[in-house]
C-alpha cells in the first residue's frame, strides 16, 4: 500500500516543433567554409540530427532544397537521434565540423544512414511510398534515368555523403581555421568531389521539399523514436 507516484506520460525524448529547422542556405562561413561552398558543396547535403540527453529534446536541421536529396539527408539525420546511447561503442560524434572529436566518423555516419532508413521504414512507410511514386513521375520526364527507384538514389546519396565525410578524416587538430579549411578543401579535390558535386547538381529535379508535410512526418518519427 505504498503506491508509487505514476510516471508522467511524457516520453523521455521529444521533438519540439521549434527544433525542426529547415535550412534554405548553406551555413557559410559558420559551419561550411566559403572555399568548400565555392567548390559546389550542395545545400541538400546540409543537416544535423541532435539529441540533448539532459532535456530529452531532439533537434533536426534539414535542407530545404530539391525534394529527393533533401529527404535523403533528412532520413540520414534522424538516424543520428539517440545515437550516443545506441552506438555507445563508437567514439562520440560531436559534429562533422571543425572541432570534431569523432575519430570514427565513418562508422558513425554508416550507422546513421542505416538507422535513419530503418526508422522511416518502420514508422512512416508511407513516406517511402510517396517518394517512390514521385520518383517514378520525375523519371518519366527523363530525369534520374540511371536509377530504377528512390532507394537506388538513396544509396548513391549515401556513398556521396560518406565520401564527403572522408574529406574530414585526418584533418589537423588545430586552432588555425585556414589550415583546417585548406586541408579539407584539398582532400575534397583529391577525392574527386568537385566532379561529384556537379553530378549531384545534375540529379536535382527542380521540386522543393514541402516543409509542412515534412514537419508532420518528423513529429511522427520522433514520437516513435522516443519510445524505442
Ligand atoms: Zn551524419
């Protein structure tokens, strides 16, 4: 006869609407060096998925750009939610950016790609169906002709993203911003990313992601992710 005070219904994790942050331009020069942007760094690669383990708040920045690649990045970023607790064995991913402490960035990224897609398949399979239908429409116009379906485009986007992440591997741990930016710039060039950026641009279909629709999708995924 000593009833515990019932737990409140609020899940440990939640996504406040104001933490959904569509980006309509690259964060130059704060996060993205102007030199990298000038090489053709695409807006649609720009996003971040974060979890505040103290407050339980989830947060996501995603690109408000061309529909397929923006969704592809969004799907990846939501794979980062709760990553520190799930992938405890991996070195912590702080950010891809300058003061990164992640030493196994590639493994972190791989897991996020995989987990993001699994979450979408599990929690909002209708999103993939809608993207597939849209993909087929655009393909009918002759665009995206090297791909059979949206998931193949996702695979291309993943390999592209991992190549970009590789450009940061071995970057000098330095306060010298220019030295750091130049290291990544040279690495991007050495990995052939200038050409890849052009290829990326050629795969845009000219339709922008719908932020209202996206907000609803994200709220649903966040809610289910909170209950994992
Ligand atoms: Zn990532």
